[in-house]
């Protein structure tokens, strides 16, 4: 990624969902990365109030556009599609 500050645009329920969205964002020309995907398996039962869900991050300059694409992705059933993949 570039030098810009990274912003969370989506908190996925699992690594697979996060990577499906990352791919959708990158297909739209937005560089994205998944952070925390290894925490789910490593931590097992985590204390309440602490989330190990993977996060999809983009550069701050792309955040508004990325959030719009996330909304479209969700409205088209993208998160449901990730579950079936």
C-alpha cells in the first residue's frame, strides 16, 4: 500500500468474507488489505469487548468511495455470496 493512513471500511465475520470484499474493492481499482485474519483461529474464545474479526482497510483517500462500494456489495448480497464460496 502507499504512504497514506489506513481506514477500516468493513469488519468481516471471517477471513473468507474479508478476502471476497478485498477482491471486489481491488477489482474497482481500490487497493485494500485484510488485517487480523489470523487472530480468529489463534485466539479461540476472546474476552467480551475485544474483536478478532478481520478488518478490511483502504487508504484514507479511497475511504469514501470504498464505503460506497461496500454498501453496494452488501445490497447485492455480497456478504451472503462470501458465505457460499
